[in-house]
DNA sequence: TTTCAACACGAAAACGATTTCGTGCCAGTG
DNA sequence: CACTGGCACGAAATCGTTTTCGTGTTGAAA
């Protein structure tokens, strides 16, 4: 076992001082050409690489950014991560990932953990429980310490920071509008409960689209689901005696559960009922029928978030402290779960 | 903006020495009761937390483990990550994730990056390109520096280290055996090229099962696919005039592409052709027909890998240096893409 | 010959924490 | 009164870098 080479060892080996070695490696003109070459050759030969921890301590920068998300086994979040990773890598940053598991406590613990020197800034999407509690002291704490924070997807108005979101309202509205355009008359909404901001906003979009087309809002056509686990059951129960010809679901799973139920009960998708989901995952693409969805462009959100964060990190503090909210546009990907336009 | 509190500041504020503060906070009996209480009260009030970077430098441990995987937008890998995260969190470790993007160069760069003090050890699955090249100098380098390495899934015999794998041969064999059991006579294999170890091993299992049942091996029934992108096309071409009644695919995507083709050409799954995939993802579960698959238990692999790594990390070096290979059992999840046993 | 840059390098502080080893003071003992 | 031991605390080294500020040597100019 050969431990890592340090400046000190090089110095001893070549019989010069530590500072000389450091300067030589950083091409300081202070050092004579011959010693410089000698040191660089030695370092190269033994593959010297400076210790990141020491550098972090000295520079008070870690060159890593922390991502805190509710869960990772979820296509949307992984695309965001890969977007962040890509930009971070290009800019010489590392990415450290923590999962809150949708728990407030874990979110707080992870954040405090990372805030103690492990990362320079945060990119995060809030845990469901956090939004429910409305307790954001950990975010405020981190911001007040001067660490940049970029929220994405599950954001909250009370916190002043950069944000990357999609236009949930417009996305939902466009989806429902499409259902109306292809002739749907009774359109159901499968949503999550309102304290999850996306649920609320997408519901808004749903209502807006109905309104614009002079459809009457029927609260009986709206289902709000609390737990992922019970979704299938709830949806089946909900659809039991509803006579709908269009369904807008706020995620893939709800959409697919709905399609399954419909098909099992003698109707066809999209001939009898058109279904649109939200979030464009593998599932939507390969399901049969493939799903028409509002696509969220997770990768782009991740890239955007990373760019904003790194920009903040590399700007000398004090420069105009402005917070941006970037809205990543959604797209409507038309596939086979909706009728085509007449 | 209020910067983070340090020992030095507390010391100055309370007019004692830095060492006294440090000792007081760590409950050293050296410090008198009254000063100790005073310091602890102050620290608590101002929410002092030691700086991780400084601790890392001092202790020569970062308490973080590095994960390097080919890609993250892949259900299997995310389950592994969440398994690692879970165990790591319980043991007070952080997780830092890098993606190799299946590129050898990126894998090397990431590894060198993290090895310079950022992590205490590695959990990784090799990039396709790395296995193709057969160049593992970066792994050897890291191991020789005394950093524990745990390989999972895409592992390689030449490297001596701990490994967590599934029994690909047995998993494949069981799958094919099941096809035989339900009466399939002509069973095709959709595999990847051989330098991806899983492709090779699963092909072995396929052959083994045939052999055991005195089936004749027909090389024409084996398709090896190089690139994910061309898979759909290749599979369609391959199935064109093959008269098969069973298909074993080494992943979900191949399986689904096959099903699509079969259905589009007037045959039914599972009535005419039974299909089994590998890796139990969301897609398999919710596809129609839902897929019978060999499930890989990614979470368990992640947990296992993390446990092994942390154990190595916390063991004083020198203690018997033994490498383990843990085999996580696969399961055959029977769903609707295969006929039921007669 | 003296003086003064320029050159090439080293000593030391700093980042924030832990830890070893003093050290001053006081009480108790012979 | 002198000695010893324990208590409560501080100084300094350490981890591996970077960087500022010397400092000794040389060569050239006066």
C-alpha cells in the first residue's frame, strides 16, 4: 500500500522547501527554470495530485454542489440529476446527492450535514412533508450563511432564492385544451393533494382550460390522491361510475392506472377515452398505448439550475443580489393515448 | 450574511483558548465544570457545528463514499443508489455520485478526482467502454493507495476487490428453464455483446438451460446487440422470419421491443410467444402485458455493497485483507408475458 | 570597492479542527 | 517550610495546501 504523495514528501525527496514545490508546480516565475523542471518532472512521474480537502480548507470552497431531492427512484429526478451532473462536470464541480425520502427531518439533517463545509451551494426539491409543515428554517439558515440555493420543481414562494420551475399551470392548461380540441366533453382530473405545489398548480391549469372553453366545472370529476400506494385503488373507485371521455393525470402512474381500469372495463383508449399524463418517462414512451404527456424536460431543468448556482458561486459576493425564477417550457408530446385532431 | 461560527471565534468571545473550547465541546474532563457549561451553552445558542472539511483534513477521513456508475437514468442503478444511500446514512456517511456516461475517460477522471481526498472509498459499476478496453489501471491505482473498492453488477475478474453481483448465469438459466417448463420449443435470446460481462454470463445461462433439457443450440436464435439505439431495429429484423415461441431478453427494453413487434405482426403474447426480461423496473411492472422478469434486487445490492465498504473503512488496516464476492439471489417474477404452467 | 537590484528560494501564517504536552497554581503532606 | 500531586487551562503541532514576506547570493552599476 502506497499512500498518497504530498508536497512535503516531494520537498524532502528533492531537498527543497515545501513552498518551492508548490510554486514550481503552479508555474510561479519566482522559481528558477531548472528546479522548476526538476520538480515538475518528479511530480509527474509519481503522479502527484493535490489533496482536495486541503485545497477546500484553504480556499474555503469545495467545488461541489449538493443536491437534495425527495427520492431518486423516479425518472424525473434522475433526469434532473443527470442535467446537473453534466453542467457541473463541465465546470469542474462535483455533485453530492442526499435523499430526503420525503421526510422533513431527513431533509433538515442532510442539509445541515452538507452545509458544514461539504458543499458550496444547494440545488433542491422540497420534501412533501416539508411543504406540508411549511417549516423552512433550514433553508433560511443556509441562505443567511451566504450559501446559494436553487430550488426546482417543488418550490415555495416564501423563500427568496433562485428557482427553476416549469409552468405547471400552462402545461396543464395546454393538456386539457388538447383534450377539448379533440372533442372530449367530460374531462376528469387525477391530481395530488393541494399542499404539493404541483398538484395545486396543475389543478389551476385544468380549471383555467375548462373556463376558457365555457365548460362547467364539475368537482365530482376531480380526484385528489394523498398516497402513492393507494392511488390505484382510489382511481378505480373514482372511475367506477363516472362517464368520462377524457382524463388528465398529473403523473404517469395515475394515467396508467386509469388506462388499465378503462381497458379492463370494456372501453378503449383512445377511442372511447383519451388520457394525458404529466412527466415524460420511459413508461409513457413504451407503454401500450404509448402515453400522450406533458413533458417536463428534467435534464434542462437540471442544467439550468446548475448554471445558475455555479454562476452565483463564482460571482464575488456583494454584486447585485438578484434572484431569478427560470421557467422551463413544457411540451405536449402527442402519442397514442389520445385521439388525433379531427 | 452571517458567516459560520468557528472555534476561534467562540474562544475569542469567551476569552479562553481554542483548545479549551474544543475540549469543552467534546466533554473532556480536563475542563472545569463551569467553563464547560458556559462554552456549551454559547455554542448551542449560536448553533455551532464543526467544519467538516477541517475534520476531514485532520482525521484523514471524509466520511463520504463515492459512487461511480455508467448512467443514472436507469431504474436499476437508481435502486442501487438508494440502497447505498440508506445504509450510508445510517452509518453517518455521505454519498457522492459521479456518472461515467459509459466513457472510459470520464470514469478515469471522476475516479482520480474523488480519490484525491474527496471520498474514503468507492462503490462502482464499470463503464461499457472500460470493459471493452480492459484497462483498469485507475482501479489498481486506487486500491494500491489503500482505498477500499466495491464493484457491483459490471465487475471484472482481473481486479481483486470486494464484489456484489447477481448470479447472472443462474438467473438466466432459471428464466429459460421456466420457458421450457411452460412448453416453449424454440427459444430466442436477445443479448448484448460479450464484452459486457452480464451479456456473456446470461448467454451462458441460456445455453446451460438448453443443454440440461437436451435442446439443440441454434446460433441463429441468438441476437447480440451492440448499441441501445439500434436495438429496436435489430430486433425487428431478427424476428422477421424466425418462428419462435419463447424469448429471453437480457433487459426490459429488448423484451418490450420484441413484444411490440410480435403484437404488430398478428401474434399474441403470451399465447403464441412467451417473453421474459431481465431487471425488474417500473416498465416491466406496468407494461401491458406486464413482463415476467428476472429481478435483480438493486436496492439489496446497494445495501450490501455499502455495508461491505463501510466495514472495510472502519476496520483498522492490516487486519486480514480478504475480499468477498457477495452473490445476491435473483428472483423470477412471473407476470403476464409468459403462459402459466400447465 | 561599495551598493543595490534582481533572482531564487525558504520560513511562516493561514484555513478549522483535535490532541499532546506543558505549566501555573493551589492544597495537602511530611 | 519544602515538596508533590492534581486540577484547569494554554501553547503548539498536525493534517496538506497556498501565499506573503523575508533573506541570502549574485551580478552589474557607480
